[in-house]
C-alpha cells in the first residue's frame, strides 16, 4: 500500500460525502455521478503521479527561495497540484505553488505551499493583536467561502477553534498558527482535522506552508512542518532583513492579515481530511470508495509495502 492510498483516500471520502448523505435520507446516487467523480479524481491523481518530484532535491521557488526537499517527501507542482485541489473543492490562484506529500505509508497528511508577492509586511501589530477577534473573523469568512464547496456538492467546513494560537518569532520572522476544522454537520465525536499554518516572511513577500492532518496527530506532525519550513531558504538579497525602505514596496496590510479571516478565506482557504463515515452512512460510500481504491492499485502500483513508483 503506497502513500497515495494512505493520504489521498481519506481526502477522497470528502468527495463521497454528498452520496453518503443521500443514502442516509433514502435517496440513491446515480451511477453517472459516481462515474464522473471517478474520472475526475482519477485524472487528478494520475497528473500528480506524473508531475511529482521526490526528495532529496532542490526545488527553485520563483526567484525568491529554494526548497531543499528532504528524503521521504514528494513535491507536486502546479498545474497538477491545482487540478487536485480543485477536485477537492478548494480554491487556488496564481500564488499556489504546489503540494508536499509524504512517502511513508503511516503518514496521513499533506501540505500546501504558496508564495504571496505582497511586498514587505510590517510585523508591529503582532505585539497587540487579539486572538479572539481573529478567530471570529476566520469563522465568519469561512461561512462565506463554504458557498464554493457546497456548490460542488461538498460539505462546508466548521471552525472548531485554535489548535495553536498565533505565535510570531520576530527574530526568524516566522509565523505559526493552527485551527481545528471539521466538516459541517459532522457528529461531535468524529475526529477533527488541523490546518497547521507556517509562514516565512521575506523582503518582497512571504511563503506559507499549510500542513493538514488529523487533530490527534498534530503533536507528531509539528516537527514535519518545522522541518519543511526550515528547508525553505531565501535567495541572497530576498531575506526580510534586506528590506530597503527607500526602494521597496510595503504591503497594504500587516501581519495580522495573515491570520485574519477574509484574507485567509480568499487567498488560502481551509480544508479538512474528512473522517471515515462508512459505518454511519452505509454501503453506497463503501462501493464508491472501493471503486476508486481500485484506481489507486492500477495507477500507482499495488505492491505490499511499496512507496511511490518511478
């Protein structure tokens, strides 16, 4: 079983939830809908397979930095990564650079990588921000952005609360914050997901790395996010300290905007690794999941204990 099964199959369940809800209300999902879903997801995962780049490798990130991708990780650049994100009901734009995935069979997480050429971001407001107000803003904006997900037949998202309140290091110019997220309407006892956000500020903008995993896995996954962030190295002259007030552009917003709701909903989005609803929602989700699970075996190799095939 390779890492695509371990990481993408839980995400696949999110796509199948609309059919599961239909089953619970004594409705049935039409075969054309399931077949279309299979084709769309199959095309996205196949594109990811073809585009992936396995570590150890140095990956140039625009003209701003280099990602020294360690062994055990794979990077999927756009447009393949954008195709997958769109299939999963997430908004992407020109600032989205790609996805980072694990090779390990036991790791159920993924990370999005973006670069926003915002200009130099002043960090003075980190000393006085109100995390309660920030959380309310994120919740309000997420409710608005849920319209995009529901229009695709996907469940909306609920913001449960902080998994880690915003924390800014004014020496390294790195920002970290984490939110606990669940699918809208999911039972309270279902496992939650965490969006663990890390930011690296530079002279002309910032990189963001959002690692998504199960909430009960967060403490184990934090070192991964820290390792990946540490693997990102700005090019000479692009560091935060290289800012020249006489010549450089300054962003129209401060550091708090990187945590505030409207900006996050528009630029980055939030998403959940959906729980396995099989026990609750019946056989229709099992059949659909099994069909797509077979696609993984055909496309990515079904050897026991295998990782990504070449």
